């Protein structure tokens, strides 16, 4: 197993990628919206929804998203997580290490969210508003958050530089939401905070309070941002707002702060790609435990169960698994990676009991490897082993039956 790191692609790689995209565009006769000379806008500017495609503006007017469904602004890269998937993973990690990881989860997530929000709030006008009219900034962020599937969030009370108290119903993660609040606080206020989450009837209250000094010993310790290759923008997207057509698969319920996939009914939440990456990085730094193999296996078990339950069929089952073309079956199950913004599976092939998958712009290796391995085990009905490497921003994975892998 060799990880060579992330980076820009070689001219040869990009040339091949561009040829593939141009060929696909020519076949589909899809034209790129006219956005020449347009600079990326801060997501602070829009919180509405496109009347044409039904996708909220943070993923249309305000985003720079390429053909891999990857943000062209690396520090702001976000992905869609299955809420049950994260609960399975975070709870399972605590069981594995035999202790509560609450502080590690909150601290790590705070850092990742703080970086995400800080980059979102770039620009002179926004910076001035943050300093002088911070309550308005929080209200705008809350408007945006209610599109993200984290739950229905409201401002309960606030005193500049002292505290921030939010209410939330249909909370996406009891373990991570305090980190969301703390991350927003540190990005807006520029100071550290303590944070507490408590129940209030059928909902929750999360309160961040300013600390005199930074208590986070590793404020700058973050998992390196996932590599982002500069893919083309020439692929199907809304002609009005520019959101990818694939995002029409999501049903956005702003009143409840929820997102569901229309064709699977699965609840998802949009958050920074560093959500899982930085938590695992922190566990390794604090406890000296490299959990990559453990997390990959946990994710594989979760995905295997999902596939067996038919949760990823999406109304277009490719046929009986026992008789259908394996390449079609695997492509069907794994193309969900792209809609979740976890990367683009540009090559999926099966031959001689071996599954090979190439994912451009991988968002999180552990979750991707677990998804690939779990899908293989569900389809083939046999345990598998996975070998992989990341080269120039591309994940290459190969799965074979565990008893024949050398």
C-alpha cells in the first residue's frame, strides 16, 4: 500500500481527462452556461433556491463545482454524508477504543468547520460585517445551515464576544453538532470557546461560551485538505443557477433542516470533507492509533448491509445480481460516490473475481475504501481484501477474494 499524496495532475493525465469529458459532452450535446469572467462568489451572498432546478443557491450561484462534483475552492470542499453512516462509524470507534471520544470529535470537527466557514466568509464586505454586525452574520449562516441537512437551527441568544446559543431540532449528529457550533463561533469571533449540548424537550440547545485563552493545544492541527484536480465545468448543469443536474436527486426541506435522496429515501447532511478526516487524524495523534483498517472494515460492514437491504437500488435495479453484467452492477452501486461529492469513479471494472475502481478527487479514503469493499462483499457473497494507493489525486483500489490475495 503506497500513498504518494495529493497534487495537481500531470499534463498527460489532464489531457486524457479533458478528452474524456469533451467526448462525453459531445455525445450528450450539453452546453456550459455562460459564466465567462465570473469570479467565485462567497456563499454568504445567497440563501435562496433556484426556481428552475430546485437546488439551493449555495450549490449553484455561489459554488464553483467541477465535473467530479468537487468544489474548485479546496479549503471549502464539502461532501454529503449519510447520517446513519456517521453514527455507525463514530459510535463504533468509541466501542473499539473502549472510551468516550467526545472531546476529540468536538475539537477536531471544530477545526475543520472553522476553516470551512472562514473561507466561506472571505471578502472585504463580509469581513466588515463580521466585525461590526456579527449577529447578522450568524443569522445568515443559520439560513445557509438550514439547507445543509444538519437540522432546523435557530438563534436563541447571543452577546458579541461572550456567548452564542442555538436551538436545533432533527439534529444530524449529537456527537458532531457541538463541533459545528464551536467552529462557526471561532471563525466569526476569532476566539476559542467551550461548548455544551443539552436536551430541551424534543429538541436540543447548544451553547458556546468564550474562553479567555485558547485551550485547544493543537489549534492549527488539521488533516491536510483532500487534493482537488481542476476538472472541467462542461457537463450537465442548470442553465439558470449552474448547479449540477445530479443534485436534483436531493429533496431539500428547509423547514425541518433536512436533506433526503428522492430515489433512496436516505437522509444525508452536507458538511466539510474534513469532518471525518480530521477526527481520524486527531485520534491517531492523541491515542497513537492508526484506525484506517478498522474504519474501512466498519464502513464495509455498513455498506454491505445497505446493499443487501436494497437501499441503493434507486428505482433502476440493474437486474438479478446473479446473472447481470458485473460491470453494470458495480457501476450502478458505486456511481453514488459522485453524487455525494466524495469523488468521481471514472473507471469500474470486474474480471476474474477482481474488482478494480479508480476514483478521481477522493474525498475520504477510509469511507471510499469501505464502500468499495462492502459493495464487493455484498455482490459476490464472499469476504474480500482491498489493496490501494493514491497517486496524483487519484485513488486506485483493487478488491479480490480474501483467500486469493497475495
